[in-house]
C-alpha cells in the first residue's frame, strides 16, 4: 500500500505546483493531501514537505490547529472574486452563476471560519 500512497503524494505535489501558477487550482489543499499521503508512505518525503520553506508553514498551521494564514485567506478571497467576475463578464447563464455563487460562498465561509495565525 505504501507505493500507492507515495504515488498519490507525488501526484498531489505536482498538482499543487501547477496550482502555484494556475489561479483556478488551489496549492495548499494539494500540499496538505500530499503530506497526508507521504506520512503513510515515505518519512523522507513527508519531512521534506513539512519542512519546506514555502509550503511547510501552511501545513504546520493546519496540522496544529486547522488554521489558515490571514494572507492565505485574503489571496483565496481575491482569486474567488476574480474567478466569479470572469464568469459574470463572460455572460454565463444565471443558473450557472447561482450555482457558482453558492459554491464559492460556501468555500469562503469555510476559509474565513478557520483560525488565523
């Protein structure tokens, strides 16, 4: 089972790295999932990810208390606003906009109800 967890971890890191440059793909949730997978497959990779200069602090905050940094919350909010604005300017059907608004609103509620550090 360890090779399966390791493979999922590598895939999640790859998706997270793509998310660094692609605004619609979240980075931190994939890195959290990668840390989870590596904890079950590779101590070395888990240690690397948890101690990573960029991704490590967000993983530690989440592991410690389910926290999301204030900077992360603001960045997520801004990207959600941009994505929804693009949908509005594209003239998507009202039903699609409503579904998107409810979904993105739920995501924002989740993000902003987490503690900050």
